[in-house]
């Protein structure tokens, strides 16, 4: 089966995507695909700095725009979960 290029399915040119947990497996894949679709990607990590930097480097090597950002979102997420 031929898989079409991501950009032909989803055009995110000029958009910014923040991918939380992008230092981990699923987040890494999402960050890469958003970059393939043209988004500038903020790669968030809490404890996976090396992996986040690797994803950022891979995105840049493929012509994309990306930065890795550290933040502990635990309290924020717990507060939001209580409101849901």
C-alpha cells in the first residue's frame, strides 16, 4: 500500500504545534509528522531531554523548524483534570 506524503493530507504551514511528551515514543512520532506537514514544532519534555533534542535535531535536518522546551506540567494537568 502506498502511503501519501503527510503534507498532502494535512497542511500545517505557518502553524505552531506544541507536542507535550514529545521526548517519548508516541509524542516523538506526532512531532515528526506535524513537522512533515509544515508546522513549526515545540517539542516538550519533562525528563527525556536527550530524546527531545534528538527529535528536534531530526526535524531540523529535514528542513523543519523545532525547539525543545522543558516543563513539568504535572500540577497544571492535575488542576485541569479536576475541572473536567
